[in-house]
C-alpha cells in the first residue's frame, strides 16, 4: 500500500476522510488470513456463532449515531434516513443470528438406504458493496455469510467507504469473530477484480451496475466461483385508473426520488392508465415539489445531493432536447452536487430516458390504455428488479403481478426490501437472491450423503 483515497462530503464538497488504497499484495494476505479464520469460525459451536452475530447487532445499535452520521456525510443522504438504515443493519444481524441453528438439510427416501443433504459453508466470500447504501447492502451479505460459517472480505465502494470501514473496526474491537470479517478499501478495478479472480475466494457477491457485474462474472468464471449479482433496474409503477389516487400520489415522489434517485429499485417509470393520466401528472408534480431539498443533517430534509459532480453530469445528460420536462423543486445554490427532481411527461417509451437506468432524480410518466399494454410496456426492458402495481381490483393486481418480469413487486405500496423475504432480479438485474432464507442457499454448498441400509 502506497497511497490513500480521499473521501468528500457531497453536500459541501469538503474532504471528510482518507482510506488506504490497498493493492493486490494486501488482497493475497487478506485471503490467507480469511482462510485460516474460516476454518476456525465454522467449527465454533452454534450458540457461539449465534451470540457473536447478536453481539455485532448490539454494537451497531450502540454506535448507531456515529455510523449514521458517517453514512449521511459520505453519501449525502438525509441523516434521518441514515439512522433508519443503520438500525436496519442491526436487525439484519439479529435475523441471521436466529438462522445459525436453522440451516437445514433433508432426508430423502431412496431404495437401499437413506439419502441426506447438508448445507456446508463455501469458505471465503468476497462482498463488493455499492456506494448508494454502503453499510445496509454490505450487511445483507455479511450477516448470512457469517451465519453459514463463511469468512468475509468486504470491499466498499471507493466513493463512500467510511461507514463500512468504521463498522469493520467496531467488529474487530469486539473480538468475537477474529479475521472472519475483514474490510479492504481501494479501487474497484484493482481490488474488486483481484478478489473476483483469486483462487482462494469461493464466492463473490457484487452489488452495482450491470456493466460492472458483467466484468465481475467474467473474472469469477476463471475459477468457477459462485456468484450473486444485484445489478441495475428500471422499475415501473403501473397505475390503473381505479387506483386510490390520493394514496398513490402520497407515495409516488419518494418511490423514485428517495436517496435522490440513487436506488436500483427506484420506480423511475410511472405507467399510468389514460383515464387518470392528467390528474396523476398534476398531483405528482405538486407532491414532489413539497419535498425539501437541502442540508442532509437537517431534520426536515427529504433529498440530499447526488454523490459526485461526475455522477451529476451523467444524470443531467438524460435531459435531452425535445423532452417535456417539469422541474419539481429548487436545488440549493453554492457548494454541493445538487439537482432538483425532474418529471418527464409522456416521453417515447423507447427513448433513453424511458429505457436506461438513470440513477438520479428523473422520472418518466407514460400513458397506457389497457392492461395488456401496461404489462407489455413494463416488460419492455433489459431489467427486472422491482416495481409496483396500483389498483383496487385484486384480480387485476394478481394478473399483472404474475406476468411482470420482475423479482420483487408490491401492490399499493412501494416497498421492495424486507430482511425476511428474498430480494433479487430477473433478466439483466442480476443473478441469485439476497435476504431471507434464500441467502442461506446463496452462501452454502449443498452436499448429498447416501447411507446404505440394505443387509
């Protein structure tokens, strides 16, 4: 290691920290430590592993104010949202503490004996986490991987590493798992690729762009690593004309603009039946303008800045000439990577703004006439991560839900993530599932043992 990565506050553009820019030599050393730690960790009594995860949850709660402040100032998200996310990290570790002694196999009737299945740890797992929800998404992988008896090396995004680095320090200070958890900071191209190619790493979990996910998958294929990829999205909210419009409009702004639109689950396409289209557009603009954009540390703030100047430029590039764009709110002046929400009314469904993942505060509202058309529009995407269906007709809701090509759907709600339920995408939104019991499948190898009982 010979250099450091500077970390800046997106709301002020001020330097707030530096982290080491590790190199391949540190990756090799970390993997060697993890291999030794994993063998010891997997042999620990179940109650000890359970109690260790619970102790991590308690430590997160004890340091929640510190971790939330780091998350807020690093990413630029409202402190109130960061607090809830950090408490969610603690809940994730509690949930998987309860899973430790419930990693079950099956007994299977066969001729001549008994077949049994066991779920065995994979070994060393590398978690490459994103910059938009650094600590929460890391925890969705760290907790189940540890619960299953693996060791974990985490590589946080270079843009927003501070909360994950501090979390790693807190866990190390606890002394409950040793080197079964390590945090390595550095560039994705260098550290991430080295982990994906390393023969001592048995599993890669990556959250980020679909483009980077392809490169991770290619690198991991050299050693046939197990891979979980949670990638991009262009989620649709399908709004039928029998909707409770007041409830829908109350929920609509933050379904796409929360975290300033930097969310793979953001409902950035509103497909609205023509009977309520004009009323929806008017109400959506009004309810979005009610959001407060400003200092993330202020209690009433709803939206902070974008994560960097470069990302703001990328998002702004989607606002091409010829679009019917309404600016719904005012961004602060002065330092910070600010951008007010934009609502694009009735763009061509094939246009870039309607098809590509923007990852910023831009939403499209597109009319449709029939249920068949709504489903076709929603499915006309390379992505299939999340989405919502708004209707008071339960039959229509279920017909639509069964036909939408998406991994996680909500009816009359915009909620995508629950610790207890599987999360992941169809098509180019990823491979595998996180959270719930599905994560146990993703962090274990299935072994079949046959015992002959015939004389």
